[in-house]
C-alpha cells in the first residue's frame, strides 16, 4: 500500500495510526495513504472533504484517466493513461485520505488539524510523487485546503478547481431550516454504517435525484447499499478525526493577502457548486469567486453537496475545460464569466447594491450563527439531562435477591 510521510511533529505528540499494523505507537510523522491512477505528463491532485476518502473522487478519476484501477494494483503496460482515448490520455491522478480519515494517520489533538497544515500535507505529497506542478482540485473542506495550497505554493499549481467550497468559520453553517436541523440531529446520532449511510445520502444529494428510478430500484436504494459497503470497508471515522477536521473547517480563513496571491499567480480558477447544497451555501462560493475575479469562473449546477457525483458529466466537463484553458493559456478576461465590478458603466448602482447586500448577508449570517449556537447548547443540555436521569433512576429490585444482584 502506498504511503507518504507528510510532516514531522516537533512536539512528538501521540498519534493513532489507522494502518495495516496493529500497534499504536509514538511517532513524530504523519502518514498519508494515497493512490495514483493513469499515466502521463499531466498531473492532477485531488483533495477530498471532511469525512471523505480518496474513493469519493471515483467519477472524476474514471473520466480523467479512463480507469478505476489504481497503479499499485494494476501493471500498466503503456504510458497512455490507462488506455484512454480522447481527453483522458496522458493524465495521472493522485487521490488521498486526509489526516484524520481512512488509512491515513489520525492525530489526537485538534491543534494538529488546520487547513494550512493539511495544505502542507498536500505539498509534501507532491514532493513525494516528484510532481513539480499539478492541477489542484478540491471538494468542500478539500477545496479550503486547495486554496491554502494555491496561496502557499502558487508555483506548484497549474489550475485550481474549488467544488462546493465556503470561506470557513461561520460560512460552514448550513441553511437554517427544518430539513437541515433534522439532518444534523441524525448525523450526530449515527453510530453504525447503516445509520451513517442513510443520513449521508440526504446530506450529499437532492431528494429529486435520490427518488429517480434506475431500473427497478431508486437511486436511494442503490446508493444506500454502496455507502454501507464503503463505510464498512474504511470504518467509521474516529472522534479524533471528525472533531479535528471540523476544527480545521471552523478555523479556516483566507486573508486578503492570500486571495491576492492566488489572483496574481497566473493560473485559472473554476468554482463549481450545486445550487441545492444544504451544507455549503452557494452564496459563499459566489463571494469567493468574485474575490478571485478576473481569474475565476463560476459554474452553478443543479445538485447537492456532492455535485461531483450527482452531476458527474457536467462537473467533469468543467474540469476538462479548466485544464484545456490552462494549457492554451486563455486570458483571465476570456475565461471569467463574472461581472467586472471595477468597470465604469453602472458602477455607482452596482457598488451600492453590492454593499447593501453584503451588509444584509452579514447580519443574517450572525443571526444564523447565534441560533445554531443556541441549538447546540440545547442539544448538549438535553443529552446531559438524559444521562443524569438515567444515573438517578432507581434500580427496580425483584423478589429474587440473586437475580436482582445479577441485574
């Protein structure tokens, strides 16, 4: 199995390694599990999001390389990218498990999870592979990490694709409605692969998509079986990994300096988002794309948080267009589909309306954060209260003293 030593921990903290060996030991290194697919001079690094593994990029790997067999399992007989004809020829893709998930190392302290640190993991993986430059595509938390990679090492990036991204912090809060609250409660209660698979489907896809029939079964039925199998194979994410990755999302922030670093680096950006995403709200993705003008293009698709699976053809087409535009060195002005806010015509009205809209969004976001905070306190109080009642509940003593003692 291919692993990359991604970083050294100077404080020599304790890590649990979810690897093939059974021993848990003190180690100052972070090991990332990765896989490569296809062969060729064009390199693509895929960075997945929270609680996801490298397998989550399946539809993109298949389209870009025309194979779903990793290079470490398949003896490649040529350099043609797995025998792919057309757009996929000459492409090598790398997908990996972030720290805290899958077969990669799981640090036990939250401070070891930041998007900057995980970006350093990604850069270390590029070094390990010997890739001087690569197209960097990220999804959700992976897109946050990809932003940091692009800001920290812009000379290593050929193009940047951000799928279902937000700016971190309060922007990670989903829409506040009945459906989202129900999903959040079910997610926190999920203890088995079956329970987790059921809630993941409602988190990742639109109801319309899940209710469509594929042959005799609905997509929900088919995907549910696939999700249970996948989660059972990789194992439920540990509390250390989940809490750490959530911490990374919460602490993520792109400074103006980092935004300018990306804008002036010379590569093109594609921001791809599902309009019905209940996790990462599309307004935040639009705002990030606008900040990256003129090098960014906004691609809005009908779909949920995992739009890369719900609309794979459209997402893959957008990714290939980005790569082709980068190779042919299309100018940012010809690439972007966003309005130029600095243009003279209509500037006064546009600027004023934008400022008012930004102010209102800011107020609503703060209100949303406050309500989620209250909901969190309520949920925590309810859980602790239930535990207290169970502790104080008197033990019912039966007639048989022996049986009572056994109980």
